[in-house]
C-alpha cells in the first residue's frame, strides 16, 4: 500500500496513443490505460490532451479556459472579443462526479485573430495567439488558459485521471492522438491549472519528474518574451520546445540534444562531425538543458515525441502494432489496451521516440 503522505520520487504516470493513419478512436482507451497506473498518482491532478476532436472547426483556435468566478470571466471575455473574432463561446460539457469538487467555470471559445489587430501587431498568427495566451495567464487574476491549439483540446483538473476523464465525458470524444497524466505533486500544490498537460498553441506536455534547472530555464525563456507565470517546470519544458521548434525552426534531433544533451564523456567518443554538432548545441543552447529526472510526452498535431532524461531516472516503455504507437510509464498500461503488440521496448536515456502521422516528416 502506498503511503499518500510520503514523497514518492518515482510518482506520476504518463500515457499516450497515436494512430499513425489518423484514424480517430474514443477517449475510453486512454482512460483505461492511465487508470491502470492509479497508484502512481494521489488524486491531486489528472488530465488529457486530445488531437483531432474538433474537425468541424479545425481552422479555428480552440481556446479552453478556467475561471475562478464570473468577474474573471467577464474581464477575459472583454479581452478575447477585442483580440479575436469568436464564432462560438460555450461551457465545456461535464458530468457530476462525487469525488470532483470545487471545479472552476470551464469554457471554450472557437476563434480566429481579429484581422486588424493581427495586422497592426506585425506578428505571425501563431505568435499573436501565443502572446495573447501568456497575457491572460500573467495579467488576469482568476483566469487560466488550459489550451489554445487548433483541432485539439486539453481536459484536466484535480482528481485521479480516470475521474477527470469521466468528469469531462471523454468517452464521447474521438481523437487520433491522446496523451494522459496522473499527478503525484511533490513540490507544488494540487490545483486545477497546475494539473498536466501544459500547453501552448498545438504543443502539449505531460511530465513525470522534477527539473532542477527550472530557474535557469525560466530566465532563458524570458529573454525571448515567454512569461512563465505558472511557476512549474512543466510549463518551462513546453515553452522550450516551442522556442526551438517553432521560433528557431530547429530540426527535432537538435532540440532533443539540447534538452537531454549527452554527457561530455559520451561526446568525446563520438565521430568528429557528430561531436562538433553536439558541442555546438551544448554551447548555444546550454540554458535549455533540462537537469534532473524526467520522462515526457510532447504532443502536437503531427504526432508526438517521448523522451527520458539522459541517464533514465524515470520509466518509459514504448510499443507498436500495425497502426498505432503507444508510450507509457509502465508496460502494463499499454497491454491493458493492446494485449499483444508487435513490438515492445524501453528507450535508452536521452533517446527520443518519435511517433508521426503517415505522410508527416517531422514535428513542426
């Protein structure tokens, strides 16, 4: 029996399922997968990211929001109406669950940037939306942007992940990529905004671990205009990948070597050309290095990246069958929904596992 009062350093659970052919499937499967790892969390946070759930509005940003009260909602809606053309604003459907208490007001808005505001800003569309999201999270007390991507959404809260899945009726949604998280917070309190996934635009991160380099990562990100207002390492991981992949347009393998860089002893044994590349990455992106134990799944509209820290202090298992690729903290969580996969393996520390939709060459 796990003592819920102890600090469980290996706690938290992550899981992800991608259909590489883009075929959509119910959220029931990801709920069943993450529920099998119930004892890796303690009821202080659970959540899911789902891609492909809004096909009828796939060209609009689906902005999910938590509000503490109507005053916060009214202020943020005034901001949204000023900066976006909103086609639909509605309550996110939920059902009553006895164990889920004190939920915020949960709304979603399907929108596009207001053309004159976007033009006057001089920004690309995604950057305009990203800045609006960070402004809300940092400047509007009692409001939190849960997700802001196209044809995707995040559903999270305080509770065990299977309870959160039931609360949001996720069995009624269909997606081609699902990720999930069960939280066992060790350094920060359990609250609705602090549950995983953390997001920006189409990026979503679920994370098991503890990043000791958060202060250096945060200061580095602030140099590029990011506002780390949630005071959590997972938010910083999300922004680091956004910076390197979207803003700096780096190849995926370069971004991976930046956040989970090989040890210097390993670099010295590499071939000369690879050695020069990795040394350059470590020098230029030294402040993007993530120190500490972690396993993460980075979701995106094109697929996902799963990654361990470079000395593999957190568990990560991967499996494949004819159409799908699975990743989870435990093999049992995969076999719960795929009893006989074609292949099962555990990636090495710092080794990225990349799952892509067919026809997509990279996460971008």
